[in-house]
C-alpha cells in the first residue's frame, strides 16, 4: 500500500488468539526469475548510489560554502539529508532480498522499518511546508523575513522531530496488533496496509487512528503548501518582468516540482480506487516515491540555481565560472 493509505482489507481472524506467534515476515518484493532479480539489483543499486551521491553533494555544498549559509539553503541541506535517511530505510533491505532466497525480516526490524519510513515521510511533508513558508516570506513579506527565518534552527528541529512524534501513536498501536497466522507481505518493505491485512483479529482502533493521522498530515501539509505558492505566484506576477522575477519563478518552480513529485505519487495511491486491487501497481507507485523523488531532487534544485551549481562544482572539484574568470585576470 501507499505510505499513507489504509485499506479496508479483510483480517485473518483466528478465534480469540491475541498473542503474537510470528517472529519474522517474508517480503515478496518483485517476484521474477533469478536473471530479472539480478537485473533489478543492478538497476536499483545504481539509482540508490546516485541518490546518495547527489544528496550528499548538496549537504556538503551547504555545509562548506559560506554563500549558502542562508535559511533557504540550510533547509535544503537538511531536506537532502532527510532524503538520504528516507531512501535508506527501505532500499538496502530490498537490494539484499534480490540476492536472498529467504527474503525474511525479523518482527522487530519490520516495525523499526515501518516507524522510521513513515516518520521520515511525515518529516518530508513538514520540510516542504517550511520551505514553502520560507519562499512566501522572502517574496511576499521580505521585511519580516530576517526576523522570522533567522530562527531557522527551531524550524529545522521541529521538522525533524515532528514526524517521529506524529507517527508515535500509530506505531505503538501497530506494535500491539496480533499476528498469529500468515506472515507473507506482498510488498518490498513493511508497509501499513499489508501489515494490517495479516492481523488475526480486527483492529478498528488502530485502522482508524492510522487513517486519521495519515489523512491529516497529507491534506493539511499539501493545502498549506498549495496556499503558500498561490500567494507567491500572485506576488511574482505583480513584479515587472526582469531578472528578479525570473529568479523568483525559477526558485519556486523547482520547489513546487519536488512537491508535485512527492504528493502526486502519494495522492495516486491514496485516492485511486484501482490501486486497492492491484498490488503490482501499488508496489511500483510506492517504489516511485521511495526512490525516484529522492533521486530527482538534487537535479531539480541545482539545475537552474547558479549559487548551488557553483557550490557543487567546488565540492566536486570542478572550477566554477567565477574561479575561471579570476584566474584569467
């Protein structure tokens, strides 16, 4: 299932049994021939490595380049670090299962993966909100920007901690779900829906709590981001055409593209009726926002940002245009 979607799936009821007899789960992943498993392993290994390299380069650029020590880039650096953590919660285990015949994961590791994946997913939504607020202040309320955003440490801490606190109650309830029968998860990681489907007793309280928390986080953060960029767009359109307007458009467009990638895939899983009955579609869409969005984010943020491109060139050892001009002089 999707990161936030809680399906109405039948539970495996086994009398009055309420104790957990399952010590591990089997992750089906992407069943195919051994040759295809090796192909998947190679392909996803390359994407994972490039994702780590791209996001690590942005983190280093923000850390080492003094010109990037501004709220916008500090948030971007933390967001890239978050992407590294986010993709690492699922992909290494998925890669290991491509080469494994057992494809098993322990009960404890499964729920640790569940908690960290969903917590970091919520953190991503919070960071995108704060980044949208940062652009709103910079463009629509520039006089208030220094006073508010100089406290970026508090906003960064809130973004990191907020997701883990938001998912704490659903995680505690999920850890109390009784598993005493089937242990095969038709997914490549311990997602919410497949886990609830394996429960041997109805858990309406857990299902309702998870659905409520996930719905609130999805729609509140998305509507807030949408509202912020609507105000930004209205303000930018009032600015006379020129370099300032183009720069504002470019920065906000890159941010909104990242928002569209993340929330677009999540919304497809959340509102699409057909996705409920097609596990293969569910897995591939989930794989998209697990791997594709963290992979494309460094490209999106650096593609039309001169300061970031120059900083990345320094990190990667390539001379920037400014350095080349200085040498020629």
